[in-house]
């Protein structure tokens, strides 16, 4: 009888921990969406899709979206390892404020506005590396 009770308590505890982990992971996914990370990827997608012939875009987009799964998994794992569930909830609260919503809505525009500068900087960085690497 004690073994049965112990097994029941263990199973109940395992299910509770799993539910808490699922809630934490779901909140992290929500936070990633709220931070504008996905809108930055949408900017990149818009840049790239123009290089793909129209008849191949649908299949490309399917593969593109699939290729992002490991990226989002890495982001999720980072939050799970570096923040507590309570901290994630507090960050979500910020992103639900008017200022947080504005930050999110402007994330894609910021990426678009800085893209040209980043590309130019990247080219100058390559030149700088070549200068010092010799």
C-alpha cells in the first residue's frame, strides 16, 4: 500500500512539474513573440523572397519557416535557462504596457531602418579584418 501511495505521489508530482514547465515554456514563447523577434525575421523574409521566382515562393516559405524552428528553440532555451518563470511573467507585463507594445510594433521598422547601415558596416568590418589579419 505504501508503494502504491508513493507511486501515486510521484506521478502526481511529475505531472505538476511537467505542467509548470509547459506553462513556463508557453510564456517564453509568448515573450519571444512579444519582443518583436518574429517581426525582425519577417523583414529578412521580405528581403529574401524577392530573390525567389514566384512559382517557387510557396515551397521556399515552407522550408524557410521550418528552418527557423532551431533558432526559436535556442531562444526559448536561453530564456528558460537565464530567467525564472516569474521574471518572464514580469517582462511580459512590460510588453503589455503601451510603451512595450510600441517597442514591439516598431521592432520591424527598426530592423528595416538599420539594415543598410549594418550591411555597410559589415563590409567595412571585412576590410578592417583583412587589414589587421595580414
